[in-house]
């Protein structure tokens, strides 16, 4: 059997360490612009019907607006934002989630809409938050960062990637970079039209389908 030299072993260890260090984000260029895909750092959801329960270790998170009913759920996501320095100019941002419509209470032609808002708290612990200690987001409609919908006609849909993007999302990330933030957070809600449309998505435990924040900057 051919022996592996000490230098080669050291080089292999160094390569493995580098891979581990950069696993939180990967490079991505769009239109020649340098960019980064940030993997979600923390994710959880809270449920009205279980106000003292924490869901931080779940492999899937759920968003649902059932009005006053116990199935209402909010999702919280946090991403690292440590690649860029203040002065960097953001060109475009995408929030990517992989999920599916689990149930549509009204079914038929009703199209569920889901909302993304800023979350001005980046120190939260996914293993501590409950409905009774839920985080407050900026739900001013002028600060709505984006939406996604499921246009399937029926009760359920198959899992796929959804991308949320737009000027408000770009501005939110730009403000965070300019402020020197190393993390950025989002709150996800179900719209009131229609009520009872449950949407499940993969959490960080599912590495290949976990939420992503894609940030492209200008040279």
C-alpha cells in the first residue's frame, strides 16, 4: 500500500478546515457581479394554539394565518451577513425558501399569499422563542419586503423553491450592511386572504433545501 507523506496529510487537513470555514456561505455571481449565498443561521416558528411551546429543533417550519384560531403560525429566519463591509453597494437580493402548500382551507381558486417583513432583532435564540415571547416585526405596509404565492388550484402543492425579491428587500439588506450588522432577520406571515392556508418549508436541518439569502453587489 502506498504511504501518504506528512506534507500531503497536512495539506488535506488544511483543505478540510477551509471547507468548514466557508460552509456558511458560498460565492455566486449574477451578470458578472460578485455575490454570496448565505445559508440560514437560525429558524423557528411560533403557534397560537401552543403558546408556551418552542419549535426551534423542528426540521420544518410552518406559516399560517387562521385569524383568531389556534393554528396561526409565524416563522422567523436569521442569516449571517458578514461578507461585506459598509460602503458596499447592493445590486439585488433574493430570499429563497423551499416549501409547499400543506392545506388550503378554502381550496379551489383561492390563492394564498405570504408576507415577508423586517425583524429588527438579531439576538434571538431559536430554542427559546414561543408564541408568548414572540418577536415584534415592522408590519407597517410601507415596509413590507416582499410576498410569495402558491397559484396551484386545489388543496395542496408539491415542494419547490420560491424566490422573494424587490426594491424593499434590497434596501433592507443595504441598510444592514451600512450599519455594520453581522446578522439580518426576517418575519414571515400568512395574509388574511384566504385564512387557513398552511405553508410548510424546510428548515436548516435540511441542508440542501434550507432557506437562503442571495446577495449580489456592484463592483
